[in-house]
C-alpha cells in the first residue's frame, strides 16, 4: 500500500534531490555516461524515480527508482 504524502512532503523530497539534476553519471555495468534530467514521483505508489539520458546528439531517456542511483550501479 502506498504511503500518504502531502504536497509539502513531495516538495521537500524533490528539493532534497534537485541538486542532482544536470549531474553526469556513469553506469558501472555498461561503462556509459548519462546526464540526470529530473526527479519524479511514480503516481501509483509515490516512489521517487530519476530520469536520465544518454549524452548523444539524439539522446535516449530512461527512468529508474532513485534507490538505484545510490546502490552502486552508478558513479556520481
């Protein structure tokens, strides 16, 4: 069951992670470099996710749970 959060809670969570937007990250397994483009909430369960994209002329975007940014898959 999802946790009830107020708009103030959501703003506080985003504010605490906003400084990662624009950061260059390295995916350890693929050895690829990406840029974090946003911090988001998944509506159905209100988990925090981050979006990131390839550093190519025509970038491809991805979404992952924020926990995966800090579990060793990426070098920040």
